């Protein structure tokens, strides 16, 4: 065989493979454009399904058409039956693996869509668990396709699983604690929580091992799921997100308490209606409760939309109440203590 025939022998299969890659690339581009056009037809509201389909089909047409090209190209080469069978098995394994990847992408995408619709507490734990199950099932299918019996493997997994469970008690306890947290909806991402140990912040995720909390300083607090499930925890977003804002105020004993109550309520209502985070339709409360050493003390109760809103509400209320009290002549006394000195008659 001369050089020209050798070149022709390899040029046709290589050309077919490159053609398959090119066709796959063009098909993927067309699909992505159609999905983008479909998203625009949905208007300004973003269609979540487009994102799922885009992730599911990413690189898949290129892989499939490339496999088809390799399969067709192998027919043009004068290969032995054993080599053709080997190439066929390799192509079949790659095709099955691509299907497994697609299945995992579809499952994870559906989980994320369902999480957005139903406020599912955690996405990453379910997503990772689903990926593991899909890939394990896909691996067993590949082995069965190659003619490898999976019965001994399943038996070994059963025996080995017991040994692994004993060796990874802490990891498994955190895993099942994470499932318990998600199942009982103790916390969901976005909740502001405070633990009995003092850590507090916004829950960002519940993974298979840890729960991640973002503190107010933007630091990340990593808490093992087992410790979180056994802790005394305050969730400021459940059962409702709104929370009461309480402030302690004291006025002079000579103050007109009816006037104090009226003025304080007016300021509180103004804060509720004008300050971001206040609840405009809520009714502030003023409750006198103590005759203090130097003042009559009372509590002002307002409402804020969520935990972080209370700080701005308090900030604006204190400033506006102080300014209004000055205008109305209501005195907030300094701490005062009166001493009475008894004079001894027998003293000089």
C-alpha cells in the first residue's frame, strides 16, 4: 500500500469523526439559540425550565455525534472483529455514561425547581445524594452491560457498608441529623438563628455534614449537623418572620403620663410608616411597668419585618423620640438619688 492509499485510508475516518464533532457543535448551538428564543417569548419573567434544559443538554450533542462519527469511521478501517467489538463496547460505555450524566442533571434540576416552588430547606444535600445514587446506579448498569456480574459487588457492598458505617459513625450521624433538620424544617436557608452557645446568623445551606451560617460580620460559621440538631436554637423567622422590637424608656416623675403615652405612640407610628423594615399597619404599644429610682419606666413595643430590620427601627425611634420629647418638654431624667442627713442633737 503506497502513501496515497494510506492517507486516503485514514483521511476518510478522521473526516467522518471531525464531521460528527462539527454537526454536534452546530446542533448544540441551534438548541441553545432556540431555548434563548423561548425564554424571550416568556417575557420579563424568567422561565426556570430554560436553565434546567440548558444544563442538561450542555455538550451532549457534541458527545453523541462524535460517538456516531467514531462508530461509522471504524467501519471504514480494516480492523479485526475483536477490535471492532472493543471499540463498540467503549462507545457504548461512553454513551451510557453520558445518559447517566444527563439523568443526574435532570434530577438535580428538578430538585432545585421544586425547592424554589416549595421553599425546600436545603438543595445541596438532596442534590448531592441524588447525584451519588444516579451515578452508582449508572455504574452498575455499565458493569452489567459489559457482562460483569454485579451480584458479588452488591454482596461486598453490603458487608463493606457495615464496616464503613462503624468506622464513620460521626459522619453518618451528621448525615442523618442533616436529613432530620431538613425533614422537620427546623431551619431553612435564609432563617436567622441563634444557638445556645452564642453563635448566630443567617442559615445559608444544610449540606450532608455541616450547616453553614453567615454571621452579621459576614464570617461563615460551620456547625456539624449533629451538634445543631442537639442544640437549643432560637429561629427568628419561624413561625413568622416579623418580630417584636422592644425598647425601655423612662420619664420624669412630674411628667403627664397620658401625654407621654400619646407622644410616644405618635413617634412609634411615624417610624413604622417611614422607616424601611417597619410594619406600617402595626399598632405600637406603650406599657408602663415600674416606678424606678429616678424615673417612671415603660416599654415601647413595635414590629420589624425581619431580624436585621430591628436595628434601623430602634436607631430611628431613639433619635425621633429624643427630638420630640425636647419639643414637648418631656424630661428623660438622669439617674438621681436623694440623701437625707440626720442631724444628731447631742452633737456640737
